RNA sequence: GGCCCAUUGGUCAAGCGGUCAAGACAUCGCCCUCUCACGGCGGUAACAGGGGUUCGAGUCCCCUAUGGGUCACCA
C-alpha cells in the first residue's frame, strides 16, 4: 500500500516577531511531519503589501534555526513546489479564481468600499448580521465585460451556498458543523490583484500537496470556507489539525503588549532555546507518560496528534523558569561558562575567574538575566550594617564577629596556597581550635566579604573567587568598621 | 449579538463508564546546610452548576453559567 506522504507547512506572515503561539504552531507542524516521516515546508505569506516589514523573513529563518527546526522546502532552500513566497506566486492565483468564475462558482464584484461600508452601517443599525448583498451577481455578462474593459477595479467573490450545512472532521476537535447561511460570499482576489489569505492558502496548500493543515483554533470558524473552496475545485481537502490557543495570564490572546511572549524577548532574558521548546511543546500537548523533559529529536519520534488537547492553555512563566533552571543545571561547567559569560561581563570585572563564578552560581540561576545582580557584590561589598553579623541560627553576633575576624585575618596572612581546599581547611581547623561549629567562623567572613546576608555560595567559594589580597582587604575593612561601632 | 469551541487544584495536565481522581510547576513544612540555591521527604489544593442515561459518570446526552474564538479587499 502506498500511503500518501505527510506534508505540513509553517506559513507565517512576516511581521518581524515570532511569539510563542506562532512558535508552538511551527513546532507542532514540524513534529506532525517528522513523527510521520514526512516533510515540513516553510512558506511565507506576504499577500498583504501594507504590512511588509523589512528583515522579517530573516527573523523567521533565525528563529527556526535556533530552536533546531529544519524545513525541507522553503524560500531559502527551494524545493519541488516553489516559489515559497506568496508574493512571488501572485500570478498563479488569478487563473484559479477565473476558473471558478467560468463554472459560475465565483463572480466579479465591482462594489466600492464605500458602498460596502454603507451596507455595513445599515446592517448595524438594524442589528442584523452583515452579509454582502450579491449586488454584482445580478450583472449581465455584457455589463461585466464593459466594466472590465474600462478597467474598473474589481474583486472576485466565491458564490457560497446559502442553505445546507458544511461538515468537516477535525483531527483534534472532531466533527464540526456549520450552517452555510452564515457564510458570506468571500473575496478570493482583492482589487490590488493579490489573493486573500484564505484563497492563497487553499491554492498553495493544494499545489504544494500539503496533507495536514496544522494551525491555531482561531481558524476553526473559517475552515468551512476552505472546505467549500476545495469542493468547488473538486480537490480533496487536507486533514485539518486545529490547535488550542495559548492565552496569557488572566485570559485573552497573546499580544505585543503581554510582555515576554516573544521568542526573541525570551532569548534576550536568558531563556535557553531547548527549554523554551520543551516548555512550549507541553503547552497543549501531552505524551501520555510522566516524562517531562524532551529533546526535539525525541519529540520527532513520539509526537502524536492524539495528545493535543482541546482547551486553551495559559502561558505562565513559573514553570518555564523552573524548566530553564533545570536545563542550566544539566549543562557541563564548560557549557555553562560559555552561555553565562556575556552576563557575567555585564556585571563584574574580568579579573575574576569565570569558571569559579560559574560553578558557584550554576545551581542558583534559573534565568540568565539574574546573573548580574547575583554576583555584583564581587566588585565591592554592599554597604555593611553591623547588624548583619547577628544571626540566631548560627549563634553568631557582633561580638563573635569581632573575636573571629581578626583570627581569620591572621591565618589568611600566613597562607601560601590560597585555594578552595586550603581555605576550607583553614576554616575547619580554626573552628576546631576554637571549639565551635564551622558555621560560626564562616558566617562573619561571608558577611565581611559580601556585605550581604544572602549570597550565592559560601565564604569559601567567595574567598576563592576574590583571591587572597581582596579577601584580606575586605576582612580588614570589616574589622575596622566593627571597632568603630564599638567606640 | 449570531455561530463555533472549551471547562479536572493557582498553572501545565493524566484520565478515554468502576482509580482512595496520577504527575509536574507554584505554595507550605521538615531534612541537608556558613546564608541562598540545589537535593531529599512530606502537606494543602480539583472534576463549573443542574438535570438525565446507567447497577455505576470527571468520563455519554441535555440545559445553565463562565471563558475563549470568529464574523474584513488582515493574515
């Protein structure tokens, strides 16, 4: 049995931004294809000239590349069914529309936008649903020819059935039924000669042999129009796979205003592409198992349309943050140094050993943009308040700090080798000599070095990063301050 | 407003007629611990409401409510 090849497409319009809803669609489209051994096609839908944005197509390539999605056919790599940019296929649509006109399934319409606007206003006053009144359907062939000859602007509209029902079976939502009477005679070709989105979509999907149309559920209500178009041409419709929407906290569509919903923003804040992909794929899809970490490659094998849910899901960054942290922790030190480096440079002198800094913060960072604030104390201690030395839990207090800090200072002065191990040893030996817990001697040192109550890492790690001289300097300063306070 | 879709804890979600209704994030507590974090252990927390069908309903049907989508010469 020769089964039909699965072909899906990502058909963005180049607006310059990819928000996570778009990205998720691309991801699902890609995965539906790959999980079925099929092809994934990229097609640029730029039939709206007014919305053209410079460089927007590059943003799309860049996004796909960084998430690791490779398309099999597309504008940049070509393919059997090109071109893959709709503006470059402009001439392919009109003949199809005319074919429909010949078979009386579509007709020319010369109505001005003013006239339509008037009808709309009237309909609103009467509180009825606006629907084109088929004014131009009554035109005789002569009249049409004459208007065409005198170059009157026109659109081509599809003649919709006004009785009966249109049914289609959605791979996610099941059978969906619409009354034909709610359908307006949709415009196929606009007066600028470009096809409308819906029309171009159908023509291209058919020509490019798209087997599964995967897209957001906002298209469910326009799907009957698609189906009717396929029927008018006598083509077999593709399988429709509608995806539940991703909504923002509190509900509503994700918009430009809803903050970090753009892929590029997420990257700039220090989210990892793998984490974003993992998080997003789980927003509306479940593997049915308890596994929650997936690589793209794994998903390519196990993704299944059956796991797509019907209800919209809220885009909530809590879990994304956690997942990003998990991905960061899974990195090797070398990998983490690599990705954390730019963030460290933003905050701290390059004299410090990045590897040491990284091993201190790796377990504590969830999103990379936390790094600068987390380590800025390395430049200089925050303002010291002697009350910081009071700590119930460790039983440390100002007096203990005064006693311990000079001892530590003297010990450090004598140290020839100053590294993580030797520092740790120095602390533990001191604690033994004083017959106190390790924590009691480390606590005031940590405060002296950082000027903070809460630090990433402990006294040992911080001293190791600061180095012997800086460590001594900060301890001495702290001692001076404590004495001043006494006087 | 018409039409379409959805509704399991705060969030993501499993469930596809019989379960004490999984798991994860968040939250809370304990342990580990020089603080924080990581890690470990545990707790709180849900089937929107009402009718049916059935021996039995989160699961099937109807109604209500709520949320969302859609009604363009935008995509």
